[in-house]
C-alpha cells in the first residue's frame, strides 16, 4: 500500500481534517461499507507518516479480515473505494464552507417539493443575510444570482399573471448580481494578467478590458460603492501609469479604508500588489519607495496576510520581507526576522531560504562599510552561504549570480567577475521559461558589468561618458543604482 495513490491523499489532510474524515467514513449516509471503517481505523494508527512497513497490504488485510487468506482483488477494491471516499470528503468540505451555496440547493428542493411556507422563510433569511454581508466578492454575487434564479422559478410557478411584476423585479435584481459577478471576475483576471507579464512569458489576453473599464466609468457612482471593484479598477489604472504617485496613494488609502469589507484573499492580493509596485519603483532608482516598501512589508507580516492556508510562510514571502529590510538598511530587524520566522517556512524550503537571505544580508552590510577587512569578511560569509543554496528556479539562479558578480567585482577579482557575467548571459540565452523583460533586465546588467571591467582595465573600446549616458537612458536593468555607483568611481 506504500505505493498506493491513497497515501498522499490521506497525508494531504491536516490533523483536524483527518479526524473529520473519520466521522465522514463512519456515517452511513456517505459510506455503507463497514470494511472501509475498519480500514480507516487501521490506517489511523500510522497517520501522518504511514511508514511502508506499517501499511503493507498483507498486514492491513489480515487486521481487517483476521484468519482469512490475503486476496489482492478485495484489497484493491477497498483501497479504490477509500480513495473515492477521500475525494467525496474534499467535495463535502468545500461545499460546507459556502453557506449561500447551500441555501440555493435548499431553496431548489423546497420549491421542487412545493413546501412554500418553508421556502418563503428560507428565502427571507437568505435575503437578510445578503444585506448584512460586509464582504462582497464574486462568489457571493454568483450565489445570490443563483438564489434569485430559484426565486424567479418559484414566482413563475405560483403567482397569478396579474402579479407578474414581482417575477420581473427579481429577474432585474438577478441581472445586477450577474453584472457584479462578471465585472469582479474579469477585473481580477485583468489584474492578474497585467501583473503576470513581469513574472512569466505568455500571450496576454485582455479581451473587452477597455469596454469594461468604459462601462465602469459611465456608472462609477454605482460600481465604486463596491470596494473590490473600486480598488481593482484603480489598480489597473495604476498598472497603466506606473509613475503616478498620486494614484498609488489613492489606491493605498482605498485598501486601508475598505479593509473590513474585503475578503482575506483579496486583501492579501492587494497588499502584495502594493508591495510589488514599491519594489518596481525602488528598482528603477526611486529611493523614496524603499522605506515605503519596508513599512508595508512589516504591516503585512504583523497582520498575518502573508500566511498561507496551512499557517506557513512561503519562501517567496520570506525573501520579499527580508529584501525590503536589507534595502532599508535595517539589518538588526532583518537578522531577527530571518531567525524568528525560519520555522514558519515549509520544511523543504527552510534551509535554502534561510541561507540565501542570510547571505544577502551579509552582502548588503559589506557593501555599506568602508573598512576593507570588514567588507571582505562579510563578502566571504555571503559567498559561503550562497554556495550552500540548492538552486531550483530561475529567480534564485539570477539573484545569486547577480550577488556573486557584485561581490567579486568589489573584491577586485575581475577574472572571476568576467566568468560569472558570461555565465549569466549564457544561462539567460538557454532559459526558455523566463519572461522576456526579466531576461533583458539581467542581460543588460551583465553587459554593463562587462563594460565596467573594460573601463577598469583601461580599454579604449569604451569610455565613461558613453557608459553613463547609455545607463541613464536604459530603464530595464537590474541593480541600476549599483552600476551607477561603480561608474561614478571612474569619473573622479
């Protein structure tokens, strides 16, 4: 059984879910097979590790059917049936989370069975609950659209033609819910697609975006009352006007003002996008966004926005928070954060993320000191920590190579710097998954480093005036501030 697909399904359940699954298995409504109850009770002893020696099929079978010879067909059927029960339990868990979806099905059955008094009572409760809801999102709008659909069917079946106005009033209300659902869903997809252009290489499809934005513009007094639409609309505008600081502040204020009216998921996405905006601005030399980003990251960490559904912190979030602290030169806070929160990371990511970020901290500290011995000590520590990182994605690969190049350049090891810059360019050329603009950003960085090396060597093929002009005109380049700083050394 150790190679069975059942084991990873069971391991995906947390402790409380596994207990709840046990109650699910023991319910005759969901499971009439008593042998599956016995299988659950046996497997429960070995949750969550399910070590192979404990879950061998023959051993498990002998405990379910004591004294009977092992039958592979029966065992396979039991495993297959248990797998289906786990899948049914997943559906059950998801269904029970959405009270409005449940009301829709309840109302459908009450209507089908002509239980009109019960229908009216439940419909009134659903309507009152909808009005009390502070969080309006696309799921709620779709649920209410479906509930109004059941109500319309009920009215059509029971109202005399003289009172048909009620039926059409419900249909009209239903169209509002449908419009809200479509607008919120479309805006979220546009929002993600526009943000994804800097993270992945894909063909962008923003069909009907301009028409939808125009529709919202024409009905702004209606749609801007819905916080999630208001914020998504202005975020998309901000994406189109990256340097509009006034619009950034407007969006930020709208998010803070609507905090209690947004789902946790939406709030998290919006704060992350604020952080990404600050990062892009800071990367392009707008240093006033460095402290803005650090304060934003601290607020997100304190509020719990960064935590995933399993209560863990992703390596990407851990890296972002640490980088914001390094850039703000708050190294004591950063070191404490790295240590205090490393156990919040998932086990496979923990060591890698900790070593990489601690190395990045040493580099950031070394780059600020004027004492050569202190700087070299910090840089050696950084290089040692980077060497312990297992690289498994292009983001980590490019970030580490970029840091190594800067370290060796500042340590005056030009042959090593040249080798790493060329290696980075070859890596970028071979990689097929990186977005084009990120490839260009790092390729430009490598090219400017190679120009710096020629300047340092006194080459006549490049001069500092051309270097500075070219760099000033180029917006898409990694570590632009560092490249400018190194170039200034040749102007003195």
